[in-house]
């Protein structure tokens, strides 16, 4: 009774397995040959050292010394010696030498371009300016910050220049655009002029408002030097890719500065024969409450004010800096002849003028869906079902007694954190709907008010309609298991023995157990949940080590010196998560297909003007967790959410796990 299409589909999955095995074997043999050749080369040249070529040194010096040399001069003899200009007169000698040494790498911006983003958000690791090698990021072993699976096909690059007074959310917007485009497979990076200033001039020397006084010629010359460095690095980044987006994050408050940037980037791209367009994004805000909130969230504790403990002092100092910029601020005007997007008062009014290309249109679409004020995001899995307990793909989605207990605990957890405009986004799977049914019943029952469930009376006892809090989205539905739907894991292991190793077993295995706060990231990265271990042992696969004792009813935070999401990272021995990403269930879906349909749900999260709860099945929940922690989409199969817990992503990227119930024990 099978059609030719059914037979072709079955043969295709077998071919995929054979292809993956051959490719893995080929890569292993190639790596072994490279290691052998390297060892032979070292034996022949034991005293080999790296010698920098004269053209590269001259080009690097010309960039740092402010001459007109460009990337086209690489490989050609220099006709004239570099003429010392702006940087030698404005930077201390040791700082200039520091920059010269740092540019021996292919990309200076790993350490300079956006240090805040690299250290705490993207987690990318490289070699710092001091020459000390940092730890390689295990979540992103490839080293690139953008996905290898691009869903955006364009041949025209884009340079985005931010415009606006300090404290208007320019850096926030730039980082969110970077996250979105890297997720879509478009190389994107932020080049923050403030990070260059703090790195080369020092935060203590440039934090006072006098440094930004328009009448301070020395301070102006130093700031212009940082602009030149950031612009040069942005050009190098764009040239290295066939299609990329570089974001120049600075105030750019005057028409003269914007005209300079437009002419500089246009000239440089023509010299390198790169198709590129330029877009300015202006963020305007006159609401003092929003400005103060931005200062408290973004400026308190950063490098400029890390030694200032008094919050009022930070606000006063930053407002003084804003006053200096207001003296010369000129809003973007149509008469300037540039393409721009203007966001007024937190997206109360948006102006699009001459959006130049396809990537710029996609950026405009993203900005129309972005609320430029950060709020916490909570992600949770549904309660345990009988299908989970019996290890069945897409099986019985009725909640077990423990799952019902979690539903009650989740209801209380959500209502205790209610704020205006809060939304609960959830899938339409029966397990998710059953998990949220106690919350829906509590909201629909007469006389149930928020003040009865909170410790304060902030909202005056106002009832919250369920239709305003609960928002179902089909994009958050569980992965389609295809012909394995309703089948036990032993069936998959017996019928698809080769394919089984690459299937998403975490779609039924549940989440990890979040260990004690003192445990190391390496141990946590290898621990699976008890029920996951039992499932693998039952299927004939070696289980991971025992899970440390759990502590529920507590919050577990991550140390500041490690990337938070690494605590939820798990990779099975011998399996590349990027290979799991594209393998789909027979007649079903893959993780990549789930992430594609997940985009509308991610846009909905970013549109909400308040806290967001996401309650979804494991695979879409992993995708949401990866997106908001700047993990590449192909690494989503390696993430594990704790079962019967809520993962909170704070406004500054910190991750907190609220374990509401103890995980199940099989």
C-alpha cells in the first residue's frame, strides 16, 4: 500500500545516514593527515617563527596612524612612509603600541569591537589584546558568531550607523539586530566606539562630562581617533564576507559626522569593489523616566561607572554627559540625502526613509517588531506526561500526578510575577494546554484577583482576563515525529538503527537536573536527567553519569566569570550537535524546520512590552532558549532545559533556574 513517494522518503533517510557516516569518516581522516603533516613540518623546521611581511606592517601602521592607505595596498609596496597624524598626537605611546600588537590577528574586533557583547552575551572567545589566549567556547566550537544555515540570500552588504543622544537605547538596538541576523545566517557585528575609547584611553580618564564638551579640542580629537579605528575595523569585517552587516555604534549627533561616515564608507566600499548600502538608525526619546530606566539598566556597573556605588551619582554624571551632547545635537533631516529609520519615544512613532536594500528592509521589519526596552523572559517545559514516562514519541499527553503538581506550582509562579502587559506564550499541544489549565481556570473564576496571589497590593486587586494573558502560538508546538509518532523508543531503535543515533531523543527524554550551585560547568554539561539515562539504557545506549543531588524550591544562579548558558549544555559522546540539527524524523520534522517556524513566536516575544513566559515542548523551547542566549541555531540540540523548572533570562543576560518541583525518578 506504499506509494513511490513513501518508498523514496524511506530510502532518502537511509541515504542521509550513509552520507553522514561517510562525511564524518572523511573529516576524521583529513584531520589526521593534517596533524601528521604539521608534525613533519615542525620536525623539519624546529626554529620556525612567524615573520610579519612588510606590506602588512605598512598597511597596519597606516590604519593606526590615520593615513589614507586602504585594504588595496596589502601586497603592494608602499610609495610613501606613513605620516603620523591624529592617533600619534592623541593616544599615549603605550596605547598605540598596544593596538599595533593586537592587529597581528585577523580580527581585532574580537577583543575591541563590542566587548560587552563578546564577554556576556555572545560568549565568543578569542585572544585578548594582552596576548593571553582565552578559553575556547565549547558551545560554539566553530568560532564563528553566525549560523552556517542561512535563510537570507542577498548579495548587497549593509552598514548601519546608529544616531542619538546617550541613554537612548542605541547599543540595545544594535545588539538585538546582531542577534537576529546572526541567527538568520548573516554575519553581523557591532563596532562600539565607546568600547574602543574605554580600551585605549581608559574609562577613568574619559568618564567625566568635560571630556565630551564640544569646546574641548583634545577630547574631540581623541573621540575622532576612536571613530577612525572603529570605522576601519568595520570595513575590514565587511570586506571579508560576501554579504554582511556592520553596525557602527556611536552618537553621530552632528550632520558633519554623518556626512563623513557616509562618504568614508561609500569610498572604501567602492575601492574594494564591494556592493554595500548605508543606513542610519536614529533613536529619539524625550521621556525622562525611560532615560533614567535605561541608565539604571545599562550604565550602572559598566566600565565607566563600575567604581561608583551611588546610583544617584551615576545618574547625575551621565545626565551631565548627555547635556554636553545636546549642545551640538542635530536630528537626522531628509535634506541630508541619506537613508534612515527614526524611532521616537520607544516606538511610539517610526519613520522609514529610503530603505536602500533587502537587508535594510529586513532590519526595518525587525525594528517594527522590537520593543526597545528589555524585560525578563521565562521559559518552561510542560509537566510530565504519561508519554514521557513510557518513552513514547508524541504519545499520551495526559499529565501524570507529578505533572499536575507542576501545573499548580507554575500557576502560582506566574501570578506572583504578574506585571502590566505580561504575556504567556504557549504551544497548542495537549500537554502544554493541560499544564496551563489551572492558570486559565484561576483567571476565569469570579473573584480571583492578582492582589490575592501577590505579596503586595500594587495593582489594586484588578482581575486579569485569561484572553489578555494567555496567547497560543502554533509555532511553539512540539516537533512532528512523523511515522514514529505514538511509537516507543525501542521501535525507533529497532526499525531505524542507523538513524536512531541522530534523532532528537530529548523530545521525549525530559530536561536535565540542575545541580547544586557549587558544581562545575564541565560536570553539569555531561549530566542528563534520570529518566533520560533510563531511556538510553533501555534502548541499548550507554547512559551518562549519575545526576548530582537536586535542590528544588531554590534559585540557582551562575557565577559571573562563566557564560550562563553553558550550565544547560549537553552533548552525547561522539555526536556533533550540528549533525543532529538537520536530521529529521521519517515523514516528520527536524530541529532546523522547527526553528524556521519558530521565528513568528520569537518576534512575538520581542514585541511584548513586559515580561514574557514561554511554555512549550522541548524542541521549540530549546530554540527560544538558544535565540535569547545568542547560541547558534545548529547547537540547539545540545541544550537541555530542566524539568519541572522555569529558566529566567534576565535583562542583562543572566540566567536563573527556578526549580519548582523535584525531577522525576524513573
